[in-house]
C-alpha cells in the first residue's frame, strides 16, 4: 500500500472499502491514453481547486495525490489519498459542477489527462468504464456530504430562508454544512471574521472567502455550477416541466429521439423519488437502489443524449402562441416549445397540528435523506404515514436513530404499503408500529422533544419521546399555475385523454380531426406524465413509463396535427384555431 508525505507525517493511501476508490486496469489506462495526454507532475502541484470547474479527467500513472478539503485554510483536512491506477474527481465532473475539494500532488510522478467533454463521451460509450466511474463518483459525492465538505450555510434554525437553502442543497445532493447561529459557537466566530451582521443571515460561505448574503436558490446554483436558467429566451421541440422520474424519462427519450429537449425543475432533479433512501421494487435492481443514485444515473443519461436540464427554474405560465407554446418563468425569462410535457409531480401534504409550523425544517421534515438523518443520530424519531414512502423512511431512519415510532392512522399496515416493506418493517427490532394512531400535539422549546398521540379507536392518549418527526401523509399536485389554463380534476391533478376531452370545449379538437391522445391534456400538444396526472399510479416505474410514452405521443401529435390553439382563453371557452398543417 503506497503512502503520501504530509506535513503532519505519512498518510496512507485510502483503502477502497465502499467502491468509491477503484483502480483502472492497465487495459483501461491504455485505452484512455488515446484520448488524452501523459503529463509529469511535481510535488506540491495543484491539479484542480475547490470552487473551480473541472477541466480534465485525471488518472494517476505514478506518484501519489492527496484530496483536501479547505486547502490552505484553517480547517484543512484530508478527504482521500490516491496512488497509481486510481483516478480523481467526483460527480461534479460529469455534471458540470465546480469541484468540492482540491487535489495536490504529494509524490511527483505522471498522470494521464483527458479533457472533460471527451471523458463524458467515453463514459457514455463504454458501459464497463462508465459504470466503474459513475459508481465511484456517486460514492465520493456521498462521502463528501457525510464529511460536511463543500460550502457552508450560516443561519438560524428559526429562519425560513435558512430552511430554503438547506432544502435546496440537500435535494440537489450538494456537499455542504449547516452552522446554526442559535447553537454553534463556530458560527459566531465566522460572523465576526467576515463582518456579517446577524440581520444579513443566512449566508453561504464558499472556499473560505466568498460570501453570499441570503442568496436566492438560483444564485446558489450559479455559484456551484448548476445549469440555472438565464433571462435569454430559448426555443425547443419539447419542454419538460419537472425533473422527477417522469420528467427525466421524457428528457432522455426526447433527446435520444433527436428532439431538442429542455427540462426544468423549481427545486432539484429527482422529485420525491430523489429523497427515497431505498427503492427495492424497481425493475432491474434486485438488491434495490437509492433514489439519489437512480436520479443521478438518469441525469447523466439525459446529458449524454443532449437534453438541457435547468435547476432551479420556477414556471408560472403556459400560453399558446401560433403553432407553439410559450412557457414563462418567475424570473421573467421564457422558452418557446413545440410541445410540452407536464411532469411537475406532487408535494407532500403538511401535518395540521397546533404549533408544528415553528418546528418545520428544524425537527419536522417531509423527506428522509442522509441530511435529515444526520441531525437525529442516536435519538428516537417518529414517522407518520402508512404508505411506501413512510415504510422506506422508517427502515432508513432505523439505521441512524435509537428507535422509530411508525404512526399509522388506519388499522392495517397492508392497506397502502407493499408487502415486501410490511415484512421488513414488522421484523425490524428498532421499529414500533402504532396502528390507528394520530398526532395531536408537539412539545419542545427550540426543537421537538415529544409527541402527544391519540388512538383513534378508543380515544386514549399517550406521550412519545421523539427528537424528529417525519411526515408522509399523501400529496397534492404542483398545478396552481395551471388553473384556468387547462382542465384539472377536483383535487388539482391534470386530466388527460378522454377525461380531458370531456372537461374541455367539445369543439376544441374539431380542426385536428382527432381526439386527445392517451396522455394529452385539454390543450393539443401538451401532455402530462407521472404523479401530476389524474388517475396515475403513484410508483416510480409507472412515472418513468409515462414519461417515455409521452415522447412517443409527442411524435404522433407532430405527425398527425401540428396545429395548436392559437389564442389563449379561459378553460371551457372556444379558442381560435388556424388551418391544420404539420410542423417541421
């Protein structure tokens, strides 16, 4: 095992316990040589820096390289050390993000450097090499998240903007660390160091030098290299609103079919699926797959085929214009599209309990990711809900918390939860299932300390200790911006196919000479897929299938019709139509 020399002594090469630090074979290195160049290194040379975009994929031929967090700063520490055969970088290299650490040569030698764009192409073409690199990069990203690497968020646990920034970072799987102004002594020292007034918080610190005072999500996205939208107008064949499983499937299939495809999401790629700790019934993954890994793989596929993903981008309007649709955003920008796929998904419903709003984001959560789990290590927690999301969350949290109370309003765990999850939940020694149980009150000054719960069968109340509460009690669609634009059902889900035709003006489709296609809404050329669609099956696999199907129907629409509603009007009124003509 090789070593590297460090100012504090020798540092051994980091062992590859979790598949995050594999070695390339001599044959793989030889193949890569044809696409890059060999280069000598010198001791102390910086190969890439934290906060700067990756320019090259680097493989070590000889010598050693140390990966550092906060290089040259007061909190400098070693993340990993690599020797011959290892390669550098992490997930940000494939997704165009800035580096979250710094690579420094500790023992001079030789490296192989391949331009990033060329490497991304190779990853897509070579399944063996691509899977090796992707798995390593995913492992390294989660290692960085666990270490609290990356940027720092300084803010009060009682601040809504602090909660917003933390949620954005966690949902986008970005390495970061939160310093609570209410409890963390280091936070006060940093405020003095950077001359930040308390009223200016929350702030984001990057590379120990850059300070963003209460940045918007878009400003934070630009800081670390996420492809946030710009005010410049764009045009595409297909616009996908939402980047969960349905939206990403539409982006992959649209781009792979040669359609210029843009996908946008208000918060992050992945939707609710991206927050799932484990998906065990998704076809092709017999041992299960985390929501984060599934989504990262889909994002890389979409990039591979040329789809453009933009996060965060909040859509607020959909307007028919001649043979296209104009999708507008809250920042004033807009995109013109020949067809639109609505895949904006759902958001979890809030638990209506007195006093719970002051604890949301502090110790009451609507997702169970590594980020939330790390905040309640070794404490008892409670999960509310009786569906698959609640079951997955309970199993995941049981690996971190001292115990998990699973609170189910109904009398049968099998009613809404898959059998395989029920079996695991009931067998787990750290999970206590409480049927016909509802939360009636919360207690705790600065954070949650206990719950008051009631047995809805006999009215008996009891107090449960809980340091955190995770809520999964159903969802509502993200369709507020579509009211009056197209037909929705009584709960706000988008109507499609025959249901859409029945709810819309009966003459709307006359000029097209056809009825709405299976996933088509009450606007020709606008489709809905996944959880946002009325009558959909709320499963990751079905959402993915609908996203792919929506693109097939886009092709059918383009071939058969092409004529769209020319003048926007309120839902139920007769729009003007032009003469039918095939587009493009």
